[in-house]
C-alpha cells in the first residue's frame, strides 16, 4: 500500500478525453513535478501544462483534479489528469510517468482493491462493480448497479448491529445470571429478536441468482424430430444458429445461442428430436443429451404432443403457417417462425417466466458466495433460537457475526481477493 500507482482509467484511445489516475502517498508530489504548480483546491478542475520532468518537454494541456485522502475513490491522495484522448498523447504521458522512480503502473483492479482495503467500499460493493463493468444487458446493469451502490451492504450493516445487540443482551444475562430478575423473560426477548432476524435473512435468500443473471436464463427447445425447433431457435435469436432441414433428425447434438431479449440474457438450446426408438447410435446419444438439457433447463419450450410435455414446460404449436396445420391444444402458443405469427406472445411468455430470475428495480441478486454466507447465518440463528444454555446461544451468535464479517470482507477472504480484483481492467 506504500506504492504510488498510475494508469489510464478511461477507455482505450483514441477518444475525446483520456483520464489518467495517480494514487498513493507521492501522487501530489508527482503532479507538482509534471506541472510546476501547486494542486489548488481539492475536487476542483484546473487547467495545467503537463511537462516531462526529465527535460521540460510539453506533453499535453490537461484538466487536473486533486482528491485528498481519505475522501477519494481509493481512500488515499489521488490526482486525475483529463488529457486529450489521442493514442500518442496517452502513450507519451504514461511513458513519462513510468520513468518516475516513486511510481509504478497499477495492476488490474488495484485502484478498486485499494478502495476496499481503505474502507471506501466493502467486498459486496466491489463485486457489484465488477459485475457492472461486465454487464451486457439491462437486467445485468440494474442488478450490478444496485449491488455497487451498497443496497446489500446497508442491509448487512443493520443485521450486524442487531446481532451485536443480541450478543450484548446475552452477555448481560450471563453477567447477572445469579440475579433473581434475570430469567425466562429475558431469554424470550432474545429469542424473539433472533427469530425476527432469521426471517429477514430467509427473505433475502429468495433473491435471484447473480450467476444465472450473468450466464443467462437457460431455455431449451424440445420435442419430436421435425417439429420446427431449429427454425424457431433461429427466429428467437435473430440469426442462423442452427441448421434447418426437412429431413427428420438433422439436429444430432445440442446447439446453444445467447441473446438478450427485453434486457434479459437468455441461452437458447436447440436439441435433438425425441422419439421412442431409433437404431442410430449417434441419434440415441443426441436424445440422451436432449433429455439432460431439459432436466437442467430454467424454461422448456415443448414442441410436441401435450401428453408428453415435461412438467412446467411452455407448450408451443409451431409451424402454424403450414397448410392443414392443426393446433396441439387450446393451451398452446401457436407460432410461425416463418411469418412471425405468435412470436410476440411467445416472447411475452418467456419474459414473464424470466421474472423469477431477475431482481426487481432497486433490488439485488446474490452470488453463490453471498448466498452461502447468509445461509450460514440463518443456520446459526436457527440453532440459537432452540438453545437453553446462554453460552451456547452466545456461540451461535458469534458464528453468525463471523459469517457476516466474511461476507463484507472484514475477515477470512484473503484467498479470494486476487481472483476478484483480477476481473477489473488495469485502470480500475
């Protein structure tokens, strides 16, 4: 943490503006060497001439904004230079900075890691920021922004305050356990607080999966051979992802295509046609994979007889543009991937089903790590509520606090920090 680091923090040039950050104990000194001027007022932009300290060569004219630690994004002294965004300009400024003996180029995610280690953000906000940088759909952006803005972190702080309050009550009862007025009434009050907190945590666990939102909601198209699955897949994803043929059994293996619909990421899978018997070994293997895909799917679009429909599958009556077409059932969505008939209704049905995996506006989704930590807390509170011994109750609360501290990054997370912050770009 003693090093002063620098990096380009905006997008790759060329661009209108290039933002270079210098953060660390020597940031202000380096700024003065490059500009020959004092910093000026913190958080106010000032036009400066950037000159190479080695020979005084003018590198660029830029806006400089100083931020005094701990009131900066990294929690330490930081300067931003807003330079012209040409490749040559960025290269020459970074090259001059690299010649400074008391500064080095930042590693991927190092600015954000310093923000975490200096208490500017917690681990969940850092994860939210990583997700925000990787977001490709509107649903991913909203969920990541909520996490980065601290919606889960604020909830965890209220839980921590309540856990410490419960711990204090138990400790008080232990200190005065010989007093006659300490007994069942106090234990009942503690259990009531534990129960209320347990319910809040169980409710939080109903939040959607961040991994599912990141990877996409898995939609599998299944049914008998030549039912129109491949044609429908192509229509849904807007490109020729699957080979289409009138020959039954053309699709032998599962074909995946990723697309965003209504701001939600979907992974569509076309599968081999399902039928009772086949002498073709390759086709049999394809059908086995198709059944496995159906079992693992979040949503199944069934293009076959209603009686064979998997539980919960959306029944699709495809190829409704064909002469002599008859609907499979009144509950089926009739579609034609050729004419577009019924496609709006199908998309609406998909988006309606997808709501279960997408957090509502202003809500959060949970990563596996976060979910496991909250589950550990709920188990500890559940055990606490049924204990008669105050010492055992205190131990369960301690376990819950430990899990919460690991969740926000106060303890026990050193082994995963490198992996997390390596997801960021160099200037972040």
